């Protein structure tokens, strides 16, 4: 893992804050279950074959030729001023007259995605949750989603599974769609770098606790121990040994039991409320404390699930992987500094996510705040984990083996 040579001289910060779950729209609000169900593009290879094509993960479309995309709703234009890769991005726009924007691209021949998973770069002028659909040759669909903050950085986003329509055959995908709910707003969504990443050989699950309160040790840890699985707790280092927070001895015991003790920042503050100097102080002080006390400084949990461009750049300097609220159930991480997690899922939500994780060989992070109020959900998730083919892993495992 990375170690920062400047930790010894980094300044400490005394900032106020806490963690919270970010709000998100649903796939239904984005119009994701209103597909026209067109299938069968009629295209084959030069010999007329229509067998699915098994291609290597990597770049699929950098949006240099927008004629490959059909506009279903809204409008689509090239933007040479705002790009992630190449000379232009695709700007999807709503002028306020329609409820959503949607574009579609057919694969030249049906594509085998059973070992691949899509990811894209997005930015927007609104808080949005774009949906990516994969539709097989029978019209059955897999629906994926991510969270994009208004005027945030143009970066890669890892997509999480949110729904299925029918029983999609990932070995024979006919076309893909990108859509976003506009709700009669004037709205722009920029897309770039549509690419595919690998899937793990077996579904992976991470269990996380973003608040370093005593009930993590007293209530969550015994439950995980019963099932012989590791957890991760993110420590607000300024408050270690304070009333209402874990003591250093608790952290050492958890680490001895196989837990990862990682950074929640010095105080767990919302980084977007501060300038770059104070953001760095928040990160560096926590990293220094963790490093000095024999814990893991390579992983971070965003306070209030908030970030901006300067915060993201600093997190990339200090940490190997950083976790933020979003949609869980993705392939190899294409952007490890915005690793999405599902926060406080109810038992039914967790069970569905874990079933998809096993069936489709995904990576799913479940995050539990307010442990005392989440024990039933956590216990239900642990029971489901015993019933499906998944492996509970640590951030070290993901950083070592599952980065794109």
C-alpha cells in the first residue's frame, strides 16, 4: 500500500462533521423500465454470423462519432470544450419539454458480456442518477445506475445493478441505452469513455461501518465473528478515545480479529465545505494518526458522501481506494476513488443485491451507519451471505485484485 512521505509534516485539522447517506432517485424515476424493447439489429459479421462476440474488456466508445447513437428523447451534441478522453464528449440535453433524455447504440453483433461490465465517465449540471441499460437479443434487460453530483468533476463512474426486466442473457447483448430523468428541467448530462471492465471469478462483498462509535465493537463485531467474516471501520481520528467513539484499544482488538481500520478523516467533515488547505489537513492528520498507530491509511470514507474536484484530487494523493454513497454491485473498479456503496439497505434490498452479486459475479459494498438501529438488517445480510456464492473480502483484496 502507498505510504505518503509527507505524513510526518502534515498539519492536523479540527473540523466539525459527521457521515450521512446521500439521497438518490430510483431507476423508475429515471424512466429505466420504459424500454421500447426493440431487439435484433439484423447485423452480423462479414460471414453473416450472428453469434455473440466475446471481446476483451477495455474501451468501447469514446463518443468521437455520435452517428453511432440514436436519440430516443432529448438531444445529443458533441462538446469539444468538456471532455474526459479524446477530442469531444457526448452532451445529452433536455430543454425542459420532456421528462427524460435517452440515447441508444446497437452492437455490431450481439456481444458476450458475461465476463465484462460497463462503466462510463459522466458529469452534469444537476444532481442526477443516469441509467445504463443492457438489452439482450430477446428483449430482456439489465438496468445499471450511478450517482452524479451537480457540477462535479468529469470522472469515470462505476455502475451498480438496480433492476432486471425478464431474465437477461449477458452472453448475448443486442444494444445499450443511456438515459437520465429530467423531470421537465433544462438539464445536461455529459458522457464519455464508455468502456468495459472485468468481473471477479466469484462475487465479492465488503461490510463497512463509516462511523467509529462503540456499538461497532460491542454489537457489529460479535455478529461478524459469528459468521467468521471481516469488516471495515472508518475512524474519525480526532475523536478516538473520546466519549461516544471507539477507543484505540477497541481498534487494536478489531484489527487483531481481521478488521480493516481505515480513515474517516480527522473529524468526518463534509470536504466540500472547506477550501483545499483545510481539506488536506483533514486527510493528512487522519492519515498520519493511522500510520503512526499501526493502522491502515490507504482507504477512506467520504464524510456525508460529498466531494468536489479538489477533494477528489487530494483523496487520490492520500488513499488507494475511497468509498462514497451510490449504487452497489459493479465490476472491477474503474475509479477506485469513488467506489460506490449501498448504505443501510433493508433486508430485502440486501438479499436482492447479494443474489445479483452471486449470480453475476459482482463487487458489492454494504455500509451500515447507526449500528444499533441496523442490527436486524446486518444480521439478515449475514444470513443471506451464508446462502449465496459470495466471498466477504477486505479493501486490501479489492485494491490488490479487482482494480481495472
